[in-house]
C-alpha cells in the first residue's frame, strides 16, 4: 500500500468513528460545526497533497477540482448558507481545486 491509500483509509475510519459515536444534540452547536468545517478543509488539503506528491499523480485536475467543490459545498451546507453562500462556495471550491497544483508545491511533508 502506498501512503495515499493509508491516508484515505485512516481518514475514513476516523470520520466513521466520530460520526458513529456522536450524539445529534451536539451537532447543533455552531462551534462544533466550525470544528468539523476546519477538519474538512484540512482533510481536503492532506488528500490533495498526498495525491499529487512526487512525479506520479494519483489525482487528475478534474478530480481535485470536483473534490474542492464538494468540500466547499459541504461546508456551506454544514454552516447553513443561503443561495448566495452556495454560489460563493462553488466558486471558491473551483478556485481551490483548480489551483491546487500551485499551493501543493509549498507543502513539505516529512
């Protein structure tokens, strides 16, 4: 297994463990939703960084762009955005995903 597969499996396992044991009353707090949004942003950045490290790419430009859009729309839904908020989330997700190759170069992993 490569590092990308290990990261994906670990992240999905952590997400499952967190949401399986989470009470629904706790999900109503704005602070908890902001923490989950920050986790999603970090998860996206780690996923793209591991997916495009080295000379062999495992994520295509279209895949990382769609993942950026999906992440930003999920965060907008989590925070209860309006229609304008969803449009802004789509635009920011497109920008984040399309320019991922530029900012991933600055990520230094051990």
